[in-house]
């Protein structure tokens, strides 16, 4: 039975620049979609957050301009400034319509985000 489920992912940008944020976000989204065998039509929404040290661009811009997510609800926000958090971190919560059980979905942490708590595959 198809249900809406959440998939988490995180990565880090190399710098607080538009290019770095878009590149890191695009890489994260492409890997999440590939690892979970999700197509664009199955994505209901995406919620992006960044640590306060990233403000040069919205991560959702990568989804719209690089991946063509024109008709998917996208939202951006900032994370709380928690001591010892991964710097320049971009997080996403993808809401997808899937037949998979929650335990079969892969949460993905790339680059400097690999040290974040994860329940799923960790890539460097």
C-alpha cells in the first residue's frame, strides 16, 4: 500500500556561496533518489534546513533549477545554532509516496555530515 514516508539526508557545503550550496544540495538529492529508487513523481514535498552559517542561497533552488522540481512543494529554514553542530550543513526531509516500509528507506549523510546520527547508509 502506498503511503507518504520521510527520508532524511544531510551534507555540507564547501563554502557559503551560491555555487557551493547548489552543488552540495543537488548531489544530496540525486543520491537520495538513487539509493531509495524514488522518481520525481513520487516526491510530495521537501523541507530543507541549513546551519546559520549558510545564507548565500536557498537549497530548494537546486531542486527547482538543477532537478526540475517545478511542481513539488519545497520549504527552506535555518537550523538552531547548537554547539558542536556540523558547520555549513544542509539537511533535507523528503516526503515521498512509496510502497516501501520505513525500515527499507535509506537515510543518507554525505561529506562533513557523516558524523551526524544516522539510521541508514552513510557515504563519504
